[in-house]
C-alpha cells in the first residue's frame, strides 16, 4: 500500500507564479463585397507576418478573424478591411462625339492643356478614329471642362469649314 501524499504546505510569503497569458486583442469582420481570399492577400501584403505580430484567418461564412497583442494593429487592420470591402466603382468616363474635328487631333490638342485633376487621376483623352469620338477619363470637373472645350472647338471648326465653302 502506497502512502497518501499531502499537498506541500503553504507558508506566508510563499507563492507560485500563475502562468502569464499575453493580452491579445482580436476582432472579427464580416465581408460584404470581396472574397475572403482577396481580403487575406491584401492584409498579408500590408501586414507581413515576419514584420508584424498580427494573425489573420478565415472564420465561418464570409468572416475574417484577426488577433494581435498590439491593439493599434487590430484597429489599422479593421480600418483597412473597411476600406477594401467596398463595391466596385467604375471610374467616371465620358465619350464626346465630334462632327468636324478629328478625334486624334483633339486628343493631341488636349494633351497641351494642363487640367487641374489630381496626381493619381490626371485627365486622359483617348481617340477613337473609326467613330471620331474622344474617350475621356479623369475627374468629373476635368472631363466637363474638356468636353466643353472640345464641343466649342468642334463647333468652331464646323464654322470655319462652312465659311471656306462659300
């Protein structure tokens, strides 16, 4: 028969440290517009695991779970997901049909003008010689200005052609 061992006595001042668990901040975010794989790829590009102590994983349904000991990283990741989980928006475009002016010449002429635009969205003018149309891509203000200029120039070209026929 083995003796029954009693637990060791506890003396005042004696303590055994409890295991320390790291504080971990976590968050889950449901995705509405993008696929989980796209979101995980974007998050891992912005927060590479070898540089940032944050972990991402797919949860049930269209949900992403992420955790980190750094609450600022969790907040930044959540803000990034909110930005990228948006419906696809077509950039504003405009087609201008020309009657008298050549679309290629009109685009060359527009390139000489410095539209305000933005650094990430300068005005782009692309000619379609077959239909004699100009395809404009840029900010709405720039496209409206360019459309007005092209229509005025096209009208002026028509007036010059009519006057030369006399």
